[in-house]
């Protein structure tokens, strides 16, 4: 098959990593893949580095008819069986391209558990017969799509995945990274890897730290990632008097190595899909503390593969962190269970195979 993926994000987050993993996997299986991405986007750059054709197309809004017409013209010259929209805006552009004459089956992925606003545009978009199938990365997102008016028969849950090979044979970088960040070797480190965005809830993680430090004084917090909330979070850390107990690393490209310096991984989101970062922590056999948000409880089973705390509850998050930091048998048990889970269900090959099967089923439909 020839599959064209449309993505409208300029930056690099978990969704873009999923798209690249899927394209790589489809290419390995012998399919012809192409990416349509924003000019200058990181995804377009990564595609070129991996010899995946990339059409750079400005897609300025959901209703960008000019972009849709250009895409339709491109697809008439270079036909494909599947047009896979990877973001909410890509969903709109793909529909408009179909109206403009693109001949392809349309598949839409949804990764976020944001409620879908009941606007006239969304009513048209989510109930449109031109979308052949939806992929939800978690069961909670399937329910959101159905609530928005999508027929249940059109929604398939295909979980996010990670490339497990990246987390094999990493080695121990604990000492060198701690020295570089001036973190004492004897300290216990809580790590967070996520975009610094309001819905990731790092402000609650910071608010939880005074209570954690009261019980476990030797703890340090390392927050990895970049985003629009960084300045506000750094100001909050200063106001809380956390000083050197918190390190903001910015964006890092050595996540497998960074994970080796953590003792506990924490994700504090209010809204979440399935969360690649948690899967990566599982792959590195780290104990995980997470909030009950979005699809997180589908992978972090309380007391089995991690500990869950209520979202937007710094006190509850602090209690879970203290327990994980001080109960080493618990930490070891849930870390091992998470490691087994990610290897059994969340390798990239599993996601690619299920997506390929869905494509074949969609292409084979009559009408």
C-alpha cells in the first residue's frame, strides 16, 4: 500500500514520535510511505534524515482550503490507498482534501483526552462519512470519540508504543549525569519527562515537593522537557524555596540515558493520552507514580504496575511519592511488572502490525 500521513505540529512530542515509528515500521514491511508536515517542522526534518519523502505544506487552520486543495492536487498526481490524519487539524485538512477530489480512504488518529467541543464544525467533522476509521490510543479516547458522535463501529483502540530497542543495553549513566547536574550520588531522584505544558501538571509536582522533602529529605526532582510553562515553573520552584533540590534540564535527546539516573518516575498530568514517557520508564524498569488522568490508569494499574494519585492533588501525589521512595519492595515489584507489561503489549512492532491490519480492512471495505 501507499500511505500518506498528515501531521500539523511544528514541535516534537510523543505524537510525532509515534508517527515516525509507524512510518518506519510500515516502510520495513514494504509499504510506500510519505509524510505531509509543516514547513521547517522537526518531523519533516526527521523524515528527510531517514529517507522518508516529506511534502512541506503550510496548514494554517482547520479551514485552510488552500492547503487542502494543494494536498488533493498532490494526491491526484501521487495516488494513495490510505490518507492518515495524525492530528486534529490534519483531520480537517484530510476531509477538505477529499471534498477537493483526493481519492483515498481516510483514517484519523486521536491521542489526546481533551473533550471534543460540540461546535457546528466538530459536529460536521466527527460525524462525516468520509472518515473511514478512527484510531484511539486508549479506551478513554474511544469513549470521547463515541460521545462526539462517531459510530462505535468506526473506532479501533491501538495503543501507543515505543521502540524497545532504544532502551536495551543502555548502560548506567547515573554517576556521570548526576555529576553534570550537581546532584549528590546518595540522593533519591524523582524524574519527570514531559512537555512543560499546563495539562502536564508539573506545577502540582512542584507543590508536592515540600511534603515529600519533609519525609525524605535527601530527595531531588529533575524535570526534563521544554515548553511555554518553563518560566512559570521555575518561578514557582523559587517561591517554594526548593533551590538546588529541583533541576530543569530543558529538552534532552538522551532520554534512555537520563532515565538511568532516576529512582522514581512521576507523571502529574491533568489530561493525557497513553503517555509514551511512562512506557519508556517501564522499559527502563523504573517504578512509576502517575495521576488518574486520561489513559494513564490503563497502563499504571494501582499497586500492580505503579501507584496512582488523584489529578490536581499535590497532597495525594506527595503521599504516593513518599510511599514509593520509602517502600523499596513495592518499588521493585511494580517496576518489574511495568517492565513485563511494556514488553508484552507496547512494542512498536505490535502497534505497526495492528495499524497495518486496520488499513487492509479499511481498503477492503465495499462502497
